[in-house]
């Protein structure tokens, strides 16, 4: 009987080890393609000590440089962004983040108010798979799943990715137990330039009212910040697509006024920030490149110090030493990207993939 129990336990151990091994192998690594899939998990190596936390979609993680904000103002910040991050995902990411640290300010980008229901599994995975297991992750999964998805496939991703055998490449093996450093406090750097040639038209909508679910989670974000003693600032980044309607703007302005929140629409401050869509975007105005993101950091950093009282930590030797390493990595990647552009005519580190609105 004892030998039988040992044999069963050993068989279960082998099965579990094999299941875990193949799950690690088959899960996407997001190394040179759709690298945004690594953004959420990258936070855990940088958690703590941030004055400012940004939450939201690509209008956060591609439009503001935390490193430049540190260099000019000594502000420590992190962007907990992900592609098409829905507002309930922002809420649960914020809830999780506040278990690791309590910043002075949280900045929420309001574009996701346009969505009132789950959208797309592929984008869900880019946010949810990278989260560590917690009640926040469970809540985010349940709020985000489309009708075709199952909770079990998030618990055991192998159930979702088992068919990737034919797609495996060398990077799946190389990065099976490690990852690649690619981000700068949640900022995704691009130095290439693709200017705006045409501006999108504002096609009429049948209904401009933000949905009840979107408002429910905006209320949750507001209440959570108040509970934790964190100042909440609402932001609309200066991306020209997707378009931002005047009717949406009025609703956010009203919400901010009713709840005593600061709100900044950078689409109305392009000249003050210095944004030039001939030089400051890499994809025709959907996102800013490094030049634009640094201009945003300079403007926003000054605003955060003047209006929110964020301290300058550059004279703190311990904090400065940590951030100097981040600065060095930032400028090394900047130099590497310019070298790639000169050598290849495109950023090889991004696979030279075309940029489309679906990449948001």
C-alpha cells in the first residue's frame, strides 16, 4: 500500500512538472513581437518608491517618459499601462499596485471610458496574463472575459496556448525562464518618425453617453484613491486617433468638477507642450515617439510639482543611485534605436512590424 501511494505521488509530481514545463514553453514570450505583452509583468521588478503611478492604455505607456521626468524634476513614477487597457482592468491594476506602494498621485487616462463591455481576448491576455495571482487578478479576469473565454484558461494558460507548437521559435526556449529588459518604468520607447499626414474625421455616433459600467469603475477608482489618501488626476493624452469627441470631453469635465479632481486634456495644450506632429510621432499621430514623450514629461513633471506638490528626489543619494542605472539604460536604448534606424531603415528590435490602429 505504501509503495502504491509513493508511486501515485511520484506520478502526480511528474505530471505537474511536465504540465508546468510545457505551459512555460508554450506561453507567448513577447520578445520581438507585440512586446507590450510584457509590460504588466515588468512592474514587479520596479514596484515601490514611486511618487506617481499612471494607469491606462497605450496613450500612457507610449506618450510619457518617466525617465525624462526624473532627469528634469526628480519625480519617481511608473506607468502601469497595457494595450487597450479597459477601465475595469485599470481599476484592478490600481488596486493591486496599492498593495505594493502608496504614491502621492495616480494619473488615469480617460480614453477607455468609451468601452462599456468586454472587447477582445487577445487584448485581455496582454493585460491579464502578466498579473501575479491575487484577488485583483481574479476580479479583473471575471470583469474582462468575453463570452467565448473561460476562467480556467487563465488559471492554466496551457489550455489556451497548447496549439502553439507550430509557432515555437528559438526565443521560446531562450526566454522560457527569463525575460528581456525593454521598458523604462513602463514606458515603451520609439525614436522613429512617421508624421501626421491626415487628421481623422469625427464620424457621428448614435450615442455619446459613456456607459454605466465605465462610470461604475471610474467611481471605484475615485473612491479607492480617496480611501488611500492618493490624489487622482484625470488625463486625456495628445493622441489624435481614436478621435476624442466634444461630448465625451464635456462628460469628463463634469465628472472632474463634481468629484473635485484635476483634469488635463493635452489635445488642448499641444502648443504649450510643444508637440509637433511632423516630428513627435512614430505612427501618424496615434502615439508619440521619444521626442514627443519627453516633451510631455517636461510639461507634466512641472505640473505635478507645481499643482500636486511632488518632491524632487535628485539630492537623495540612495534614490538617485537607483535611478541613475535606469537613466543609463534609457540612453543606451535610445542610442541603439538610432543606430538601428541608420543601419536598417527601421527598428529591428520591433521586428519592423507595421503600425496600425489595431496595435493600440
